[in-house]
């Protein structure tokens, strides 16, 4: 078999690397799913909001912010220290407290956690979230994902450390260890992921040209 012209010669090592990259683009390996830590019972922190609904009592129903000292001011009850308390404790305590001023009250309590969504989202910043929401719901509050977002690598951060490295968009917050003050970070997709189609097309074109040249020169 005759040799290729110098303009078509490709070192074997470079050709082998090129073929490996083509294989990687054609059959990408799905990202590893690290197991998330066990969910913990959410506790009230300063900056959260206590959402209270009292059946047939619109004057008592509403959203009540927790101040910097962990206190919330509620109708008829005045100021209560709630920092560190769970939603279950709040529900039971408020039901018992309102029995002193209402006849058989039905009280529902939801704690809206103050969280941050950052990275490749439309409107990075603070959002209010409750445990019944999904990661996708949280991101929607922040303007949704940008075209560069890597939806397979959404991270849960706390104090700058990664708590969960891969949150699925459909994951419910109550199934995660999320806490008030946590950050949901959406990273960018890598260069190969963003340009893999163009690179794959170029690489296939080069290999095809070399193959044709080899067949013609036989």
C-alpha cells in the first residue's frame, strides 16, 4: 500500500486520541449520582417566614417574618421566640395557644426557608422555599435555567461546602437535607458538552477524509 502524502499524514498517537474523543462524544458516560445525606427535620432560622392558616379566621391567616433575633409576632399571641424550632413544634404550640382565644381552632403552619439560587439561572438571588417544593420549583422562582446550565450537576451548598453534588430537578426538598440558608448552585456545562456536536462533526470529517485517501491510494 502506498504511503499518504505529507499533507494527509496523521501520527498514530494523535489518530488514536481523536478516535477516543469521538467515542466519548458519541456515547457520553452519565454522571455519577452520589447518594444524598438523609433528610433532616427543617428548623426555623432568622430570615424565614412562618406561614399560618387558621380555618375561618382570615385575620389570623398570613405570612409572618422571623426577625434577626429569631422572633415572630403573631395576632393575639404577640412575640414568640421560634428559632431552632421545627414545623411540627410550631403547629402544635400555636394550636394550643389559640385555644385560649378561639373555639376549637384548626391551625396549619408552613415554614418558608430563606435560600439562595445561583449560577446558570435567570435571576440569581434569594428565594423562599417550603419542603413541598421540588428543586425545579426552586429554580423556577429564580428565573429558570439558562442555555448553558448543567441540569445533571445541580449542587446543594452549605457554608461553601458541597452537601449534595447532584440534585435532580424533580427531587422534592423534603427528600433532601436542605436547611434554611443553604444555596442551590447550577454550574455551566463543560466546553466539550457545549461544543461536542461541532467537534464530533469535524472529527468524523477528518477521519472520513483519511479513510477515503487510504482507499484511493491502495
